[in-house]
């Protein structure tokens, strides 16, 4: 038995991304069998109530929905983990997915670690990881205390988008190699026409910089600039991506400018009287290092903009330009992309497409 334990099963992310992806994998026969989903909810619910709640919000197959059961209670309560231990008694494989606000991570990581129920099983961690640098360091220390690095899968679903998969294939093959002699500017953007209405409770404490720039945009950037990895293994691919960050100057560099903005009507959508949370951010800087010294770099992201764009755009030194559509259809891909692909890989223990 493989059991998928989903913390935050009643949340927005579970309804929009996680549960539809799991159902699609199940319906395509891509999940191990037998398979079950245990949803962890802070609100007291029975199995039937949780299934009804899910069915009211998400279009899932009936056969998949019947696999969902519920465990209720506070995330930092030992009682939940005792119940989970009973649920997992017949499981040979488990996966723990933390789809919760950053403030809930500490309690969950501590209880998963001290209870021992997550030992040797993968843990999927959503972003944002913490609310600032210090809280992220504290959470990372908890991860290192209780889990091995091989267990931890840090989700950035942009890494599993079709255009990113295509670009990664080229990088592994030694193609798409650039430097300051060939590229004068790199522009990385992810912005949308949608507002924050319906998820303001999450967004107002996060903002555009934490929501898309420090994860999605930087992972797009890192993939674009990465050198050919030593091999196609997860370790070497992750190392090559991470090395790209050395080209970024200090945030306080005199060559770096930051613009933060908020769309008109945000306070109404967020249902707050006042807020300086940014819904738009743009950072312009100049790259450093021997390969990209002097290359202009622009990051841009936001909500409620005039169009939806997910792109890596390159301006070449010869005046030509190229735009990489991140949402392009992946080549040779049979597994549903984004969340479905990530879940499929996590169950296999493959960290290649994780941050």
C-alpha cells in the first residue's frame, strides 16, 4: 500500500493543483496500487464530510475520491500523528506533502520527526519556506535534525513546466550554452492577469517577491544560465542549477534597482483597510563572474497585469532576440506536467526537478 498524506487538503492549493494532479495520475494508471490518500485537516471532519468538501470544489473521478480518508486536529498536536501512525500501519510506502502556510511548518516537521512516522519516506515541501531569512534557517535546521536530504523534495512546479523540461534537456545535452560574448540581456518574467481575490488570506502576508520571485523566477533564471551538468543525475543537475546563482550580485549592489507596486483595487480584493504588500515586483541588475560579467538581468512578476506571461527572453549581442515559452508543451512527455510530474517523480525518489 502506498499512502499519500496531504497536510492542508482543504486549502486552495490542494483544490487547484494537488488533488487534480493526483486524480489524473490515478486515472492514467500511473500511481502504484493499492493507493490511498489521507487528508490532514485542522477542521474536524469525517471521511464522508471531507470527500463531500472535495467534491464540491474539485472535479475528480469517483474511484479516486473514494480513496480519500481524513485525519483532523491541530498540526502540532501529537494526537494527529498517533492517528496517522495507525493509518499507515499497512503501508509499505508513504509520502508526506506539506501544503500549508509557512507558519505551520515548524510544528509539522517537529512532530513528523519525533513521531518517527516519516522515517525513510519522502517529504514534499511547498513554498514559501518560512516568512524571512531567519525563519527559513530555523526551519532548515529542523529539516536537518530529523530528515536526510534524500527525503526532502522542495517543490517549485515551474521546474516541471514543459518549456523548462525542454530547456533542461538541452542543457544536459550541452546545447543552449550562453555567456557574455553571446548574450547582452536576460529577462525572466512570470506575471498574470488574475487578481488575488479568493486567496488574499495567504497573499497579503507574502507578496509578489516571496510568491514568485525568490522561487519561480530564480529557478527559471538558474536553469537558463546553468552549465552542462556533469551527468543527468539529480545531484549533478541540482548542483549545476545552484551554481548559476553565483552570477547574481549583492542585493544592495549599486547596479541593482527594485520597483514594488500594488494594483488598484487590491485592498478590496484582500479585504483589508490598508496594506503595503506588493502585487508587482521588478528587479534590474547586472550579472557578475567570468562568464556573465556585465550582462543586464531583469526579473519581473506580478498579478492583475495586462497579460499572462511566463518567459525567459534573451537579447543576443548580435541584436537578435529569443523568447522561451515556459508553458510550451514538453517533448517526449507521457506524465502530466507540473504537479503530476513532481508527484510521480517524488514517489520514485527522483529529485531532478526539485529545488
